[in-house]
């Protein structure tokens, strides 16, 4: 349902969260202007998961992840890094039936390009896209965006979706929210899937296995390797999760790169068949992404500005929810901004904040829960502001992406839940 009179909405950031927000709000009938400081493709070497809670949003829009190379994961396996023996296995084949969508893996750049095309094809007012445009300041009360070239534009609403490096959080909460360094990094590359099957040392690890997300753990040395297929099955993503070497850049240096020899050193105690996987890595230039976290924000809205995605809740990739929870938030915006007038903006944004704090908060905590014996007690303390005590938490010992976490995270239907909350809010108003 389009709005009675279109609002002028600015979206700061054209990553997954920003483009998804632009689609959602265009579908709701508004005039959208997007501001992005970089060109597209800067994350082209990075892969990500779109989980069922987000897949339902894209399905609602008619955006098929298979068209951008998304590969469905049908199982999850954990293998011991030293022995290459399976320590845990769980089927994911029932996800579409149980939760309404599948878990898919794909390249960030492919998804970003697909979203841009879908944005252009979505019925509604033309979207103005400003690339290489650096936003330097915001006025939350007046809805003003200021850019580095001295321009100033006024909007009815501003969606802040410019990632973990967002410099405007103090505008939202009144406080600084520094990124905290875990001293860990994800070292990431993509290689040919066929190369794995052609290598006799690697083939036994994946032979006769369904498409999956596969973890190789060595908890003694604190290194894990995560792998899955993408690009329609033609490529395989490798992600090495390990303590960052001292020479691998500062904590916020996302331009840092690692070498094949670096990865082999991190995996020196792994089984030979697993080390053979890392022999497929490029000799140099492997993406090195520091794992940074931020404590949950106390609010997402100030005046006419709302923050979503990594800008609002930086998550470790443990539950695969970084992109998915952001996509989910854009589905919430779509519902709340249908059939809306300027006078309704503040009340709708406040409802968004109420809904998303109670939803994103627990997912944020689940994702950032430390490994080790103190992780569960840390989670119990951090989740208190967000959790309804009448609901059971995932029990002690639950693995990431196991059924207790899936039931909470994947079963959520953001369109349905937002419609119910909006209807209740409107009933109370009258």
C-alpha cells in the first residue's frame, strides 16, 4: 500500500542495508535519495549469508537470491581441525518448510549489484543515487544531510545505513560508541569449487556431501576455518577465523591483506587435508577483516533519523546475522512507512525503535557471545535489557546456528510482526 503523499527520504549508505532500505521505502511509495561515499564493488571479494528471517523479506519483494548466485545450505557440519573427524552434524533441509525460507550463501558484490537492479526495477518514484558523495554531518531534528562539497538537503526521514564505521552514532544517542577490538580477524578468499574436488587430498572432506556450511575447529590454538559454496555452486568461499598477527594492520584497517604462508602458519596444527584447502589460497592479497564489536545501542532513533544495520549493531559472524538482521529491519520500515503522512513519522520511528531494540538486541548478544567457559554467563548478563524473562533461552552448550538459536532467529516474520504491532498501536490511538 503506497503512502497518501510521498515523503522525501534520504538513505546514507548503499551497501546491503542501504539498498534494501531504499527498495523497502520505494515500495512504500516514497521519494528516495541515496548517498554513498564509495563506488560499488569494494566488498566484491567478501561473501555472506542470507538467513531465512531475511530471505522471507526478499521473497516478499520477488527478489530471488538464486539469480545472484545464492547457494542453499542443506546441512551444517563441524569437524575437528586436528583429526578431520566430524564432531557435529545437523540437517538444514527443513528450513524452508519450518521457517519459510532457506539459508543461502553468496558474494557481497553479487548481492549488492542484484539489489541495485531490483531497486531500479521496483515500481515507484525514481531513486536518486549519489555515488562518491561523503556525508559529513546530520541535523537529526531538522532532517538535514550535509555533504563534503558543501551541499545541504532536507528530508522528512533519514535512514543511517553506512556500516560499522558510522561516525554519527553520537547524533543518535548523545554518546560515543567505540568499536572494540577482539584481536581476531577473518581472512577471506574465494576459489574454484572444482579445484577442491580435483584435489585428492581435499576431496574426501566434501565427497558425497550436500551443499553445506562446514566448520573446521582447533580450539586449542583458537583457529577455525569456515567454508561454503557460492556463485551458483561454481566457487567456494574460505574464511579463516584466527588471532590477528602483529604485522597485519591496526584494528580498523580493512585494507590489510594476508598471504598464503600466513594462513598456513595459523593452521599449522590442522590435519593435512585441511591444510591442503589453504594451499588453494592466493599467494598474496587475501582479504583480512578485523573482527570488531560494539556494545548494543540504547536507542536507534533521534528526531527524523533512524540507524540500521552494522551502524546500529556490529555482530561477529557466529550466527550469520550481520546482513540478515539488517534486511529484516528494512522489512519493518516498509510496513511502518506505508500509508503514512509527515505527522506520523515520529510515532512510526518510535514504534520501529521499540520493535527493533527488542529484536536486534538478543541477536546482537547471541552473535557476540565469547567462545569458552565464560561465554554463557556473559550472554545471560548482556541479554537482560532485551529478553522477556518468561521465554526460555537457548540452553547452555547450544552451538551457533543450532536449532535453539534457529528457532528464535529464523522463525521471526518481520512483516507479520510489524503489522500486528502497528495495528495494536493504531487501536490504542483511537
